[in-house]
C-alpha cells in the first residue's frame, strides 16, 4: 500500500513517515498544499493522510479540488484544530476519516487500515483468505493451523496489497507502484523473486501468474 | 416609576400646555369684551342722562318740571328695560317704564358718577349710571339704567362660540401633534424594530440611516458590532493557530515516547506519556472554552435542518465501522439563535458520545419550549444513578476504557452555561440508554 503523507511540520512529518514505513507502507511525504495536490493527482496512491493547516494551499482546498476532479483517493484528515465545525467541513469536502492531533500511533494505523479496507469494499477486521490470516500488528502470517510465520517487509507489503485487491489481475508495474515509494528503484525482476518466496509461505496456488498480464490473488480458493 | 415612552411624554406635555393656553385665552377675551361693552353702554347711559338734565326746569316755587317731549319712548313702555330716576331735594321723577318698581339709587354729590349693577323689575339685571348735577343751584341726581339681558345673552353666545372654536382647534392641534410626534419618532421605532431583528439573529447590523440626532448612534452601534465580531473572529483564529502549534508539538512528543530507545526505559516512557496526555487535556479544554462565543454577541439564526443533517452525515462517516441508525427530527418553530460553531460543538460532542455507546440507534430531537430543547438518546448501557451523579458533578466520562477524549461533557457544560441554559442527564424512555436534555433559553 502506498500512502501520501502531507504534513508541513519539519519534525512530525519525517517522524510519521518512519512510523508508517515501519508499519509496512510505502510513504511519500509532501510539505505543502500545492505540491501535495499535484502528487495526489499524478501518483496512484491508495490513501492520503492530509494535514489541514498547510502552507500555500489549505488541506481543505486541496481535498475539495481532488474531489472536484473526481479523484476518489481515500483521505484521512489530520488536524490540530479539532472543532466540530472543522470536522463537518472536512467531511463535507470529501474526507473519509478524521484524526485529531495529538494522536496515538496505534489509533492512526488502525484508522488508516480501516479506511483502506472500506475503500476496497472489504469488511472490517483482519484480512483473511483460505484460512490464512494476515496479522497487521506483527506483520506476520497466521496459518490455518494457527502457526505464526514471519514475513519480510516487502513480502508483507505485497501480500497485503494482494489481499486488499483480491480476484483482480494486477500488473507488475501496478504492484511496484503501490508497494514502493516514489524514490525507490522499481525493478520488476526483483518482484518475481519476492512473489516466489511468498508462494512458498502461503501456498503456490493462491497467487496465479497470468502470462503477459500480471498476477491474480484468488480469495475463493482453487 | 415605570419608564414611560418618549412619545407618550411628548404627547402629554404638549396637550397639557395647549389646554392651558386656550383656556387662559378664552378667559381673557371674555373679560375684555365684557369690560369694553359695559364701558360703551355706560357712556350711552350718560348721554341719556345728560339729555334728561337738559329738559329739567325749576319753576319759581322750586317745583321740578320735565320736558317729556325730550324723553325717548323706550322710557314710556312699562318694563322696557330702559329706566331712569331723577331726584332733587325731596322730589323724585321716575320713568313710566318703571311702573311701581323702585330702583336702588345711591346718594351722590354734584359731579360724582357711580356705576352699579343692580336688580330691576321683572328679575332684570340692570347696569345703572348715577350722576349728580348742579342746575340752578340745586343738586339733581339722575340714575339711568339698562337691562343687561341682551348683553349677557350676546356675551354667553360669544363665549360658547369661542369655546367651541377653541375646542375644535385644540382637537385639530392634538391630532396634528400626534402625527408629528409619531413621524418624528419613527426613526426611533425603526431602531427598536432593528434591535429586535438583531436580537433574533435576523440581521447582523442596524440597517437604517436615521436623522442627524440618531445617525451617529446607529453608526457607532454598527461599528461596535463589527469590531466585536472581528475581534471574536480574530481571537478564534488565533486560538485555532495556537491549538495547531501546541498539538503538533504534542504529537511529536507522543511519537517520541514510542521510539524504541524510550521504550527501553518504561518509567521514563510512562511519565512522558502521562505528561503529554495531561497537557493535551488542558489544551483541549481551555482552548475550546476560550473559543466559546456564548450569548455575548448578537446571534445568528442557525439553519438547524442543514447543520444537523451535515453533522449526522459526519458522524456516520466517523463511526463507519459500526452500523448506526442516527435519526433526527426538528419540530416546526424550533429555532436556535446564537453562534453556529457553539451549536455544532454542543451537538457534535453529545452525538459523538451517543454514537460511541450506542448499540445501533441514536436519536436527536429538537423541540420548541420557551427556547429550544435538544434531546440526544441512545440504546447503549446508559448510566446507573451513582454514575449519573458522578458524571453530573465532575463532568467527566464514567468509563475511562471507552476511547475518546472524555472532555465532551465538560465542554458541553461550558457551552450550556455560557448560554444560560440547563443540562439534564438521565435514562432514555424511548431507547433505554443514556439521554441528555439541553435547554437553551430564547434571547
């Protein structure tokens, strides 16, 4: 999952980016409204965390502009003002959720995860397929037999993206766009290696290769 | 003494002075006319007296004779209203018109004149002029009298007419003055109507020019209103910025508390987290309290349907993880006049609280009742009487395990107090859970 974090505070921004990266997200950080609006329109983010008090262009304006151009990227608004007036305005502009500063990291991660699931039309709760459950807190896999199996950071990102987008053919480049951030080197050959390792852990039949098109994660089982 | 209206006082003062003026005028004119007419009558009577004197002769024996051809016929007809009496040393000659009636005649010396109002025959009231003359060395006293009936009748008629005309003029003047007072006080009436509108939140400034006496007041009032509004907006903005800055720093602190290096020192981490949380609560509570407008400024009429609709939509999204049925109804005629942000803060906190505790249903109803009553109910567990007592007294949440700031009720109480309203907590009749009733008075 690739996120856009828009936060102008020079300390909080990078700190949050690190936290989110540790939670298994690819994160781009933007520090002003104009830059954020452009990035949100160009890059295929899965979610945006948007601070409202931004230099150059307010977060509310950025959000309203996206919605005006039919950009439906899920947005979690992050703000310090915290008045109900502002909350209502935020949702009116098209926000999907709202977190007041200061917040606990767990709360932010829980909300981001909930909004991601909601935006994909999935029920709340842990991601499950074929008896295999993805434990988001420990970034590990719980097998049908209840056995924990650890995942590397990239494996976790890949699997979560598959589980959030089941029964769709996903091209290698789309996979790379959503798993790596803007500055990463996106080598699609490396991707094949990671997918093969993932198959060994969850069973090879779950991720099918569609030649020339990409991969398909089936939620129904074969 | 009750405060009387300006127009009432003006009307009474003007009416009283007009009545006094017209009455005094009526009396003066009556007096002057009586005086002038009586003078004129007296001089005519004196002329008659002198022509009588010319016809008086004394013969050698001292007997008085009167040339009757000189006497006007009105003195011959009985009780004609014109009489005379001539007296001279034991002799008396009386006009035929007097018949057998006696006239009161004062004794005077030669050259002395007396004017009297006396009773005559036939209940007549007479004006008499008595003059003493010397003729052929004898004192002759001639009294000539005339009935005042005609004159009195004429004067009365005049007085009636004058009175009637005066009354008409008075009525016309009062009417005119009533209109003038009303017209000239119209700007004040308009000002009053405008103040009413201002209070009810139908306008945010006084929309009128007014005459020179009032225009500066109106201008000053508008300037003050604008200044207060601007000041309130600026201070809200400043408080918002302060909250933003403080809370962003607090976010950083709470992030730091979760760094692995700090996690290795649980005591340090604990105290860091506790301090951050305490600071957050203080900042939240005090800044929200400072942002409250209350009823200090003239309010705006808030569109309840629109604001509540939007708020409910927001809450649905905020609690999207839960299947909630949030129903709301606003009675016709229920009106809130005040600050829109205060209202959103009040209802937002209460509804958010209800949504957190509810199993599946939340109900908001707005009723008109000598002000406005907001009732928020849920189908959650509600509160036991002891818990209610605690919540009411301390204003903090009963269960610390429920996520949320826990400041909601405290802020709600601040808002209700700033509007002079009342807050009632209890159990919902309809849904069985917690119920909050907020009454806010009319302005």
